[in-house]
C-alpha cells in the first residue's frame, strides 16, 4: 500500500474519531487481533494498522517496535483455520514506523475462518460497523453449507401425506413431466414422484409442500409472508407510536403467496397517469414484473434450514421505497457484485427451484419462469420504467432488495393537472371543475386547459352541452 494512501486513511480516521468497518487500528499485537483477522476474512476483507493509539487520536505509539509487531502478526495469522494470507508491510507515518496488514476475504468455500484453539463455533467472527462480532450458531451453519449442497428442501415432512398436496396442481405437474421426461415414469408414478423430489420415505418433501401444498402452514406456521405498509420513510415512526397503515400475514403455497403479495403491493401503490402523443400512459410506482420476480426469488431462494423456519419473508412498503427481505444470504458463487451475470448461478434449494420452474400459477404462468436470470429481469424492468437501480444487500443471515420509486419523466412533469384529473376519474364516475378545484392543487385556468386537452385527445368526454352550468367530465368509453 502506498504511503499516500495510508496517510489519507489515517487522516480520515482522525477526522471521524473511530475505526471503520474496513479498518481496525491497534496499538500493539494482542490476542484480540485474532478476532479481527477472523472477522475481516469472513466478510469483505479489511486493513489492520498496528502502532497507532485510538485513545490518543490515532497518533503513533511511543516506543513501538515495528519489526517485532510484524513478526507477531505473521504468527497470529497462522493461528486461524484456514491460515490468513495477509499482506504485511511496514510504513512510515508522522516520522514513525507502523505496521499495515491487508486482510483478503476468504473464499466462500473456506469460510468460516476461525481461531483454531477456540473451535469453529466459538472462534468465528464477522465485521460489523467498527467492531468484531462472534458468529452465531446459525451463521456458522450457513457458512458450512457453502461446502456442500443444502438439502433441507428435500426433507420429507413425515407428518403429512400426499393428500396434503393440491390434487389439481400435482396432476398438471405430472402431466407436464410425463410429456417432457417420459423415462422418469418407466417404473410407475410412485417412483416418478420420488425421482422428481415430490415424495421421500412415502411423505411429501418440504419442497413439494411449499410448491403445491394445500396449506403448508399446517406444518410450518411461520413459513409465511408478512406485509407492512408504513406511514413514512422509516420504521422509527411506528416504534414511536404511529400505527401501520396496513399489516397482514399471508399464508398458502408459494404460488398463492406470490399472488397475494402482488395484490397487496398493487393495491397500496400509486399509479401515475400522463399523456404522451395524445395517448394516456399509466405507470405504477413499481413495475410489477420486477416486484413479482423479487417475491418469487425471496420465497424460492430463502433459507429453509430448521433454524430459519421461524422466520418469514418480509415485504415492507414505505412512502419512498419497497423492501423485500428473506432469511439467508446469497448462496455459493453468487455475490452481490455478480448478481445479474447469467454465467454465475447457484441454487440453495434445487428441488424447490425445479418444482417452481415447472408449476403454473393462477394466471397460467410458470411460477419461476426466468431460470437463473431473475435479477437481470428485475434490472431490465426497472430501467424500462425509468426507475433507479434496486439496492441489494446480503450477509450470512439475510438478503434484501429495495426498490425506490421511479424517476419522473419530463412528459409527466408537464402533465400534472392531467394526472390529477385522470386519478380523480379512476375513483369516481364523473367530476366537475368545482370538485377538481376543491382539491386545492391547481388553478381554474390550469384545470380547464387540461380538461380541454383531454377532451380533444378523446380520453375524456363532457356529460352536458358545452356551455351548461351543470357540466361534468367522465372517461370516454369508446
């Protein structure tokens, strides 16, 4: 690392007065440095600077022995499993010699990186803000799963039987499979159901129950979707005493959960109307194709391990954004940076994904029809709707995608009075100028101009002769 970079980093630390999520400062090499080595290795890497005192405003430590500290740090790096391959070097800062160690992120299949003599569950850490936190048992188990293919979705639900599956959905699925993969049925339907991941040990698998069960929550009460409509831009307003505008817990199979969640999002979002080339255009706050894809992904790729079955998929709607969060972060070779790259795809729940890719919903669409390209579909839908890119966050415990309300097109900005009129006519059969004026948003002249343009464009029509004092306006039906 160049001397100028180090000087700039230390200057920033002195300005903010504390460590960061990517930089840890130590006055010397003590046992706590093992936790930092583990934490940086298990997250996105980081920088350890030894020889500065945080207590004294990140000034050089008097009498610091850089050569000794460098050797100690190299020894400490070998006390982790796998060993940490840090890039350790000395640097000069304010005429004093310090030690700088660059810690790379450990490859996913080598995590968790832990302090060997403490063991995996007691010696694994992650970086959080400016500190090191020990990984929970749940987090360690999720990292261990990266070394093998999770099979929680293939687990038989022994308390259930095939009668708990929706007969119509199962029949359609079997018909499709028999057509596309006839060899699967050579030894009869029961064997085929086992091969397809629907049955195991004579009982429906978790995947089958979720994809085509009549009521999966009979066996897994919390495998649901929670929907919350917030009055403002953050959860703090509700914590401070304001009530949620809407709150529901949704149950059913995954196809049903997708349908119910989409209906709630659609019901609670604004749809703008504007004129373009004498044509009325409706644009919702969020493109439904992107929202559908995100909901399907959350339910299909979430963590279904026993420790996660008490956690729901959360859909939270704020005045400025929509958040969809599921238990369990990204799996396998997929990282946030590589999402949307169709050459990189890892599936946590292989059997569930297969079933959802071959089962149709109430609209006769395959539930998961994009087969590994879901994020690309989301990105394209957002771009087409003039919306900002989605924000994606992932750690060991959760994955969250956030949609922000779309940018307003120039043509929409020029048609706000028309927007208002059309929105009013979506809610009532007809309106008068007086009723429109009562909204207090636009002048009489602005409204009359907008009404004239909408009439000329044959979007709306008058209910009375032109000069009638009882004049009203309604949507044109033909």
